[in-house]
C-alpha cells in the first residue's frame, strides 16, 4: 500500500485539534502546526492545544430541546475528541456543559500527542509552502498578521472583523455568602445532579441603577487606530457596558435577569437583578462571572465589580479583556466542503469561517478533517444532511441556502448554531413539540449519513 502524503493543519485550537484527530481516525497522517509558545496571542496564557480563553462553558447539553445540545450529541456519535474530553472534564453547571479549563486543554494535548498518525510542530506558518497539497487553516479569530496577509492576498478582499470580550474570574473564597447563595435558575438539575450550581449575587433597584451608572461612566480600553472605524460586536458576546448603552433595562433582561431565583437570606424580597457566577475549575475555587464580558480598564473592572453585593472583597484570578476577531466572507470565498475557491488546496475550519462558539468551531473542524481525509483516500466528501446540526451550520458558513436570500440583503455575520438554520418540519407537528422533532430527525439522518460517508473510519 502506497504511503499517503500528510494533511497539514495550521492552528492547534479546538477546530485544529479536532480536524487533526478526525483525519487520523480515517487512517490519514497529519502534521499539526501550532505557533504557541514561540508566538502567543493577546488572550492565550499557555502552550496547550485547545486552550479555552473566553468561557469554560459549552452551553446547554439538552439534546432534545436546544440546537447546541443537539450538536453536542451529534459530535459524540461521530467520535469527537473535543466532546469526549469535555464529558470527562465536566463541572457542575446546571443544564449546561462546563469544563475544567486546564484539565480539558491538558487532556486534548495528551491525546493528540499520543496519536501515532499526528505529528505536532511548534512553529508559525506564515504561508503554506506550495508542496503542501492539502491544508486545513484553523487559526481561529486571532490569525497571525503574517498568515492573515497571505490569506488577504489569496482572497482579494479584507477579512471582516468583530470584537470579542472576556469575563472576569473570581476566587470563591472571596465571595460573601452572607449575601450570595448557591442556586441554579429554576433549580434546574445539571450533570452533577445538583440544582445549586451557580453563585448568585442580588441587587436592589437602587443598587442596579448605581451599577449601570458606573458601567456607563467607567474608563474603557482605547482602540488602536485600525480598530476605530467601526466596532461590529458579535451579539452573543457583548461587553456589559455596551449592553448598558443599549438601554438601562438591557442587563436585567440579559445576564443579570432575576427570574427563577429566590434569595434565602431575604425570603420575602425578590431581587431586582442578579449577577451569576459559574464554576470554572474542578476544585471549585474559581468562578466565572456569567455574561460579564468587558472592555473596562482593569482598575475600573475591580472597582465596579466590587460594588456588586457579595463581591465587595472579590479577588480576581483573571480580569476581563478585549480582543479583535477576524473571519472570512465564507459564502463568497469557500466551496461546499470548506475549500478556498481561489486555492482549493486550502480548507478552512473553526471561527475563521464565521461560526461562533467553542462547540461550533470544533464541529466545523470535525467536518474539515473528514472532508480532507476523504479526498486523500480518493473519495468525494459526502456532505452532512442540512437537517442535522452539522449540516445546518455548514450551510450557514458556505451559503448552502444563499439562493433563498435576496442578494445584498445582509452581510455575512458569525452565528451560533440555532434552530433557525434548520429546514422546516413537515406540517402537522404542534409548536411545543417542534424542537424535539427537529432533534429526532437530525439524529436519525446523522446515523444514515455517518454510515455511508465514513467507510474508512477507524474503530
């Protein structure tokens, strides 16, 4: 049997690690190129593969009622390394799937290093050499300037950009539990069997109004010159001060909503707003402020956060920050199997394609790895059905339904997986049962696709 040339994967984040793993599972050798630690980014802290930088949550794990939970289950059934590791490193988080950051990255790094068909090269790739005939670019939203310049030269147009912000992490033992309490919203039971997975800090109306005033007046991080033209934030990760600018009640109907919670310290008094913190490591010593992405300067962050009842003496393992993300105009630039139309030897995966979220990025990495492996094995890649979460997300990225959209009606923007991306159900399914029916249809169609699309999958 002739030796197949390796697939080169550039970027060792969730998408790149998953892509390399999936190609190797099909019996194809891979070289995974990761520039850290030789060159880092504004948000990464370690040299581990698949380091989580924005949150430790993979969001809802409900495979019957949420699109992201369905994507979780599809990935599990397709042998995803990311989901296998997330399940092994999960933390209590109500109905969500949250993971231990360090344990997750260490386990992914160890698994990839132990895979005999994957070689990890610690180096920056500014331009893939011409003799690399199969390349997956999975460099994420913080693609190095050198590679970004190469890609702009190939695509003939600038990358689009948005800004992504990270939330502060607080030491649990610095929280005042004479004021705060543990409870999941509506006492929802999570993977650990607990209905008390979040720390809750209550605010009265006056405290909430003062907090909003402080956010609006707080000193923010100044933008670089190249960032001042516009700031198209992704709505799923808005800084709290930007939310406050959109209306004084926005926060209490968003990350600070008080619904489904009761204060055991004041049983007869309903909080006007609530700040929630979610466990961030297995030891339970660190908690992430849910939805509190911010671009406030560090001194301002500490001062303003400590005005929240229960956090007056908060100690921070990490303060929030802001970074610039880039992504391709994928419906115009990529074909149905994620290849760059102008240079088909290049395939793209992860957030740079215009999907949002850890799981979505890994899912597109999974598809890219399998598509590239199929080509290397002399087969035509078989696309997942649009009725599956993978297919719906792929169609969003590559413009699978572009003919139904009025040309120029809207610009391509990053998006999380959601039920609006799925084909409609047949008539007759009652409204309350539609999500479950979409999920059931997706999993049935996934099984059929997987059986025919991956005949060479390793056991």
